[in-house]
C-alpha cells in the first residue's frame, strides 16, 4: 500500500534522508520512530506529495507520488504536527471548507461534516469557533478534516504530541477503529508506547537512515529477554543475595549496582516466583522486586545512541 | 482543460469564501477597517494639515486624501503577509497542498478576496474624506473610475508582495513585522503627505521614483485634486508610470509566489 525505495532528500547542508526504504502492507499500521531531526517528517512530506525527493521513488495506493500526485491527493489523508484548521471558523465550517475543496457539492460537504463531527464527538461543539476548542478537540477535528473523502491511506505526523493522557487514549481508540475498517496508517511518533500500542511494524530512523525495522516484539527481542530486578534493603545483604540469585536462576548476573541487582529471567514470571521464594526462605529483606520486560525505550536508546 | 479551469475557479471561490467567513467571525476587525480611515483623515488632515502649506497653492486636505487612499492600498501587503504567514505556521497551507486543489487556486482566491475587502476599506476612506475633510473628485466620471482602477491594481500588486513574504516567513507576527517595517516608512518616503520638492537632494530621487509617488500623482491628476509637479519622469507621466510599476510588481511577485507555493520545501 505504501512503498518507498531509496528516498533521499537534502536541504542545503543537511542531508535529511540518506536513502530509506519502506513497505507498509494494506490495512496495517507502520510507526515511524526516531529522535527530532531523524527525517520522519521529511519522509511523510514526500509520501504525501508535499515535497519532492532528490532520488528514489515512492508509491502510495499504487500511485507514484510525483507522476500521479494529482490523483493520489484524493486517496490520502494527512494530519500534520499542528492542528491545521482555521481557528476563527467553527468546526463545522472548517470541515465544510475542506469538503468543498475535495469537490463535494455544498449539500454533500455539509452532510459529511455533520457525519464526521458526530463520529468524533464534536457534534455539540460544531457551531463554536475552533479557538475555543481544547487541544484534544482540535486534534480530533484535524483528523476528521483528513478523513473527508474516506482515504484508504492515512498519514499522521506526531498525532498526539502535546495532548493530555485522556485525549491521547481517545485518539488511539479512533485510530484503531479506522484501521479495523481497513485504513492503512503511517504515523510518526516520539512516544514509544504509542508505537507499541498501535503499530504492527516499527521503522526506527536515525540521521536519515533506517536503523531498525520489525514488529514491536522483534525489536524488543534485539535488546534481550525478560529480567528480574532486585533491590535489597540492606547493603550488607548484597553479597549473600547475589549467591542466592545465582543458585535460584541462571548463574549469570547481568548487573549489580549498589543495592540493585539484575538477573536474566529465563522462564519469565516463573523465574520471579522462584527468586521470591528463595529470598523469603533465606530471610533476606528486599525493598523492591520486579519482573522487567524489555521496552521500546531500550531499543530506541540503543539504536539511536 | 475546461474541467481544470472550472475547478480552479470553483476552488478559488471556496478559498475566497473562507476569507469572508473569517471576517464575519471577527466583527472587531471590520470596525477597525472602518474606524482607521476616520482616524487617519483627522490626524493628517487636521493635525498635520493645519501646519502644511502647499508650494503650488490649493487645499491641503484635498491634496492629502489621494495619498491616504494609496497608503490604504499599499498596506494590503501587510495583511496578506500576516494571514499567509499564519496559515503557513499552522500547517493550513500544507493541508491545502495535500488536497486535490488546483495549484494556483489557493493564492488567487485569497488575493481576490483580500482585494475586495481592501476596496471596502477604501470606500470607507473615501466616505470619511468626503464627510470629514470635504474631499471631492473634480474629474469626469471616466477619470474617477480610472483613478480607483489604478488604486485597485496597485493594491492587488501589493497583495502579491505580501503573499510572497508570508510564504517565506511562515509566522503571522514575524511576517507582519517583516512587511510593515519597510512598507509603512516607504509610504511616507513619497509624495503621499508632502510634496517631494522640499526634500533634500539625496532623498528627492528616492521619493520621486518610489512607485507609490507615481500612483498618488496619477490619482491626484485624475481626481482633479491639487498636485505638485516634479521634473522626474514618473511624475511627469504618472498614469503610465503607475501602470508600469503595478504591472511590473505583479509580473515579478505573482509568479514567484505561485512557484514558491508549488515547490515549497522545508
């Protein structure tokens, strides 16, 4: 559905993209992850016909982003980093405006606007100017504006940056529904949990190249499996505790810093149970004991360090 | 071909409709539009006007009004730069560009709607001139229409200057400053408020060749208002000169702005 090969883009002295490949199958979600300046936005701008790549080619929904740009614009939706809606106009008027620009008739544009306002929980605010909307409402209106022609492919550039947790969850829910209905979604984000929650496939960009790609699980596996982390209450117990941990799990100690010791948990939660039992039996007091799963943060930090 | 043209016109009208809807949403703006002319007329006509004697004789307030008309049209660049810069910053221009809209429709639609609003402001200014300053047009109907035509053309050209600045600066407030900063002083560095004859020798050519001087001299002539004569070519042939200037500004900035809109990369 989205296909890119060898995309390059240079701005003056700065090479934003140094040849990236992408492939997103229809009906899936691809999360483009990376620190600021990694080239995420540039990639989205090329795929949405806003920017022309210096080299490489890209197709969205079978249409070339340069040669078929005019037709492609009917097949994509874009929600950028800002809520790109007119502050002074009402939510309804905004959607009508964008609908008219997709060449809907006046009546169709009005009908579609009301439909989307209803769906995105904005029906009550429809007649209020957008400047009175909360951040979450603006984002929802922005998303609605990009869905006027029900595009099969949706691009979202940092859709939840700056939103409060409740609004983020709401937006995630809306995105999940869209994907369930068959929309292909490419989103950029700096939030790893967002990628983890939504994406089938994650592409990590660093300095204009693809640093890693795969499903969230595949990426997490690259930084190792589960671990158990123990924090002993008394520093004096650490030596005895480490001996005990060695016998209770695999002999390896991953790290020991002060009172905190981390060991690999080969059997996942079962390892935790064994360690808890052994520590209890030996009467060694602990301050904290937890099973740590690898997070995308670790993947991210390792890949982008 | 016909289809493309039809959509270009339809899209431009939709964009123009947005400009009007925005204006309706801020009644304060309309009030400002209408009150500003009155303030300018009183301030210049009566405060400064009380101390100014024209070298060639004639009523200063009748001399002044065409200058203020031109100033209103020149400042169209500031509001165009501000609104386009704001749309850039908010990503609205990006949204338009990602939509299947005729490439020139957004800018053309805006500029035409902008011009029509500024003509409304000009009408308010004319009314203020007539009622407060006793200004009259003494030329034939044809001359009067031609004078307003020249003002409109100049305003339209300046809208494109502002549009181009807004597309580059990508911030409403900064685009405002970047335009107002040179444009407002430039409206004074002309025959707008005082005849250029009295200016120091090094400054006089600048004022004489300022496109705004040609526009003001041309409409003063067409309205039959007092005017001052400078030997500089543009002021000897003000109608021709102001047409050349306006068309030249348009010929440079309209294609530049459209090109920038189409190929923008950031």
